[in-house]
C-alpha cells in the first residue's frame, strides 16, 4: 500500500490517529519538505513516530517517484505531506503513477489552510478562487493574481491569498557555478504582501483594493494555539502599518474581504481587529453590514 | 478551556492525536450531531475515547450554549464536530459566547469536505464559492444556488455542491400535534441532485448546465478508504442515468466542472469516469483540454 498522509498545520500531534497507525506500520516513510513548511523539525517527528524519515524534496517527488514507490505493492510505504495531500499538484502525479503500477493507494486527509482559514470568522462558502502572491523583483512583477481577486471581488467573494516562500534558493553566482549552496529561507510578510497588492492596484486602477476601504484578515499558524496562531484584521492601510512582529511567525496568509460580508462574519473577525472601531465603521459604511 | 474539535470525515480514527488527548482530559464532552452526519455510532466513539459523550443537537448548541460552557473557565469541556469546526456558522456563535464569558478557547482543526474534495483530482485553487442544494417539493424549489453556479461557471471555476440531508424531520401531522416523532433520515442522491439542477436549467436556460456537455464528479465518504469512498465522474446525463448504488453510501457531494479544467485535472478524474472515452471526448471538445 502507498499512503499519502496529511500532517495538518502545526506540529507532530496534528496527524490523525489513522495516519499515525499507518506511519507506524510502514517500512519506509518519506517526508515531503517543499510544498509547505513544517513548524517542527524532522527529528521531533521521528521521535514521536518512532521511525526514521527520509526527506523528499521537490526534485525527488517529481523525478524519483518510482524510487519512492519501490516495493509498495507488497510493503507499506508512506509519503507525509504538510496540510492535506491535495494541496499541490505533485501528489496527484505520484498517485497516478502508483495506480499505473497497480499499487494500492490510500490518502489520509487532514486540515489545510484551504479549510482552516475559516478560523478567521469568514465563511468558507463565501470564498472564491484562491491565489498565490510571489515575491516581486525589480524586473519581475507577475500580476495575474490581480485578475483573480477582481473576479472574486466583482462577485462579492472573499479571496484567500497565499504568500510566497523561498526555500533552497541559490544565489545567481552559486547557480551559475553549479554549487548547491542555498540562501536562508525567506517568507513574505503581511506588510510586504499588502505593499505588492497596492502596487498593482496603482497600475491597474480597478479600485478593488483601497488602502482605507478594503478590509483584510491576516493569519499565521492557524490551529497552533495560544502563542502560535495569530489573526489580525484591519484595512489594508492598517495592516501595512502594523509592525511585522504582530503577525507572528510564518507562514502567513491574507484574506481580502469581499463585499458580501455578513455582519456575523464582521463581528467575529472584529475580535482580531487592529482597531475594532475603525473595522466596524468600514464594515458598516463600505460593506453595508447591518449590525443592529 | 473550551475546545471545539474537528473529527474529520469518516470514523473514530480520523480525530487528530492532539484532539484525542484533549478529549481524554475533558470533564464533559459534547458530540454535535446535526451539521453533518457521522459515519459511526456514538457508542463506537465512546469506546474509542473511553468517555461518555453528550449528544448536542441543533437546539442545544444554539439555545443552551451556556449549559455547554458551564465551568469551562476552570474545567476542560469539548464540543466534537464532524469535519472541521468552521464548516457551520453555529460554531463561531458558541466561540464568541465563550469569549464574552472570558473562557479560553481552542479550536482543533481537521479535514472537511471543503478541502478533502481535492481527492477527486480537481485543484482546490480552481473552485469558486460552494453551494447547497435542498430537496425540492412540489411547491418549493429554491433556486438561488443556480446564480452562484452561474457566477462560478462564467469565470470557468468549479463548484462544490453540497447535497441536502433531512434528519429529525417531523411529518406535518406530528408537527401540528407537537409530537416529537421523527421521520427516517433522508439523503439526496446524486441522480436526484442532477435532476434538480437540470430542472432549474430548463426554466432559467442560461446554458451553463447541459446534460451532455457539462462534466461533473460525484463523491461520497471521501477519505473512507476502499469500500467506503466512492468517486464517480461523468457528464450530467451519465451521472443521472447511473444506478444510485454506484455512488456508495451518503453523504454525497457533487462538483460541477468549470471550463478552466486543466488536462491534468481531467486525466486524474478520468480514472473515476463512468465512461473514460466519453469523459475525455467531452473534456477535449467542450472544455478544450489538450491531452497531447
């Protein structure tokens, strides 16, 4: 059997009981370390599972799937994935490959940011398509995300924006020389994300992202409990002006609030507001929330 | 501490290790039995947790939240919820209530249909807003879901359609006489859902739902493993003509495939197709998927 097992969002205890049982019965266990970022070290997972883990980076899952799947028709093999297994395309690839080799497969689901984002108080039913925001450079500012946010915005829907991370990046020099030396990991912060959003708004001028009239909710480490999870709500201008530390540790995500905002959603999110009075004022005036 | 703990999608082993630890430490544990339907009996959960569970129906969670929250500022109390705690509005209500009573709260996330639907091979990024489809009667055929599907469809996005269930329904006579006698639970089947969708298309005539040209994927008991999980893909006409048994046990959900369908999504879903050749033909011709 080939298992693809979601680890959930935070640490070693977010695996399901079913997932843990499967891990304990496997002869090889791979830990995928690229589609997202673990909040715990590999060693802590190994201790908890009582198993050695084999790190599988992007190259390996994409190009060495047959090595991962070796003997899985008779032994149990698992690939562990942060969040849920269906967050990234690569897992459907390896499952298709397993099927073509007639290896039985089983997916063990878990929470991912795609559903846990409900923790901010905005209803999942009211979200449109999800977008990713990559680090801009001086010469490369891909802005197709803006069209997606506009499509959602025109329908009044919320947009989940996933912020870029850079891991295993090589400097141009190291890349040119073929040296596998990697830069420190970089995570986009909420103020930086808001700056990039407003930069594109400035050039596109559709009026969907307004510093003072567009509400947003920033989340990090959802489900991580006190001291880890942070949810911060405010106008884009307020979030941009908030010190980076207030948003907690990466990974960060941002929700652009759509105009269909219901007053119960606004009330729940208000508990996370930088300035509750200003949040409610914008929700009432711009989003036409009726709090009475 | 007041915990709201997601149980995931299938049975007692889908709780997370963190969730299980919390349950074991609680002095009272409520099991919410209405926003969705458990696939296992309460007794099986009780045996697994080594705890008695108190059933909390809709009335109780909505009107007796203070009874549920009693003493939670000093004891640990949990509310168990099928799927993830943020699938239904009611849980934000009780969390807000706990906060207003200054009771510390913690949410323990899990998979829900809102992210596990990725198991059908369609990318979560490409989903628009989610809709619910209720049982039509002769005189009541609410069709606002159609506007939402059209909004998604116009943008090429997929739509997750959650099918109605009726539990604790009373007959008109029993309701009139105030007798708490309930009808057997009813679950909308996939063919019935497709019939209702096409009935509204017939009256609205936007052309977004075509029996032969619109593809859809039906899922049931996602994550339930062999013998439980069923995924069936086909045109609306094919799904309507498929015997009910082929769709497995309830709960059922349906995805209306949007025009942005990528050929990799189509290829993955094709493994679940009623007729793989016809699936690929429609994907190529109508959805303009390029499989080469």
